[in-house]
């Protein structure tokens, strides 16, 4: 996300599928997919406005 250092995310599995809204602690902006769900989509940050934000899932790598 934006400047401000590296964030460590620790997750606990509460269910088989979990969705998250990712918000930068410094800017207060949330990660968004610029209204597109295809491959190689531009990822942006936006100011949450109470609407329905995208939900992200985490995938273990390695």
C-alpha cells in the first residue's frame, strides 16, 4: 500500500472462506479494483464512503 513502511498481516481462519477489506492505517484509504474483476487489473486506493467495497481473499504462497 502507500508509503509508511511494511505492514504484517496475521490471519486466523474462522471459516473456509473469509473476505477482508484492506485499509491503510496511515492514509485511511482502502484497496480497490477500479471497478474491474478481470486479470491484471489496476489496483487503486480510495476513501471509504459507506458503499459496498471490494472484498479480498488471502492465498498462501509457497
